[in-house]
């Protein structure tokens, strides 16, 4: 398949899906399939349980991530598509770029290359 | 969101998701979220339960559909994206076209307009 990507993600107890972030050019959609996680965004905290979904439209600066605060694994499927234009981490001084690099919010580079 | 579409579908006991079909230009991906359904395609029958997924790449002539043969509702999420170029129903003399019409496999039109 080439029209969108799909990832199956398992979060261990205590794990985060990523730093809280948003994408400039990519829509994301998530379906919880087992266990539960806490979706954290600018509007607060929202428990997601199996069968529940969340949508993250591109260029919506409401950064999001999932935290597994339970004592068992949780699993979800996340779909993404669009233009890989980079985006921003909400809670730390870091952006990810279209070129696959990390920069500070003032544009100065970090040394690390982005894994993708 | 504009990069892909997402549908939440509930199938009543006995219901089919559609006639068995495939798309010329659109990838589809499905996540079962509750209950169970039987995925029927050219390779046979496959029971899908909550948390299980299936991918239907565009232009793969292996037509598929879901049948709820259980005695309770089942629910799934289906993601689609790509070019709406039409496609074919595997088991009946019908194709759906990019123009939103139905035609026989020899190209002669049916009167009905496609709902989308």
C-alpha cells in the first residue's frame, strides 16, 4: 500500500508514544485495540480504551501523545498520510524538519538525525 | 482531515459490508474493534476479531467483503485513500466507475447512480 502508512504500536507500562507533537503536513488517525492509554493534548487528558479513536489533523498546533499509565501493555494502530513537512514538539525546544533533522525552535540544529 | 477517509461501520447480525469488491486506485485498511466478522476473499474465509487488521491494496483483483455471521453486532474502522477510479464487484455483473455510475462488466450502464 502506498496511499497511507499504518503502524501497529505496543506501549509498555510507563511508556510514551513520543514527545507531545504535531505535524505540519500529515493527518494522523489512531485506533486503540487493547489496553488503555492516556491521550494528552492542550485540552487535557483523555483515557482511550479499546475501540476508541482519535484524529490529529495536519497543522493543528494542538500537540498530542499517548502515555501508558496502566500496569499492562496497550496496543494501537496509527494511520498517517500527507506531506512530510516536519513539525514541532510541544513541550521541549525541538522541531523535526522535512529534511529529517532536528532543530531548536529558533532554527539552530541538533546533531542527531531523525529516525524514520 | 483530507489525506484519507475514515469510516466507522457497524454490521448487524447477518449483514454484509458490501458486495465483494476491489478498488482500482484506492488502498483500504480495516481494524476490527468489536465483535467478529468473516472476511471473504479469493483465498477463502478468515475470521477477524477485535484488534485484528486487514489491508486491501489498490488494484489487487482479490475482491473482499465482511460478513457478520455472529448473533451480535460487530464494528470496524476502515481507512481509505487514493484516486477514486472505480472498481469491480467480484461475484456479480457490476463495476463502479470513476464517474459514480454502475456498469455491467461489458461496460453497458445500469440506471442507478452510486451513493458516495
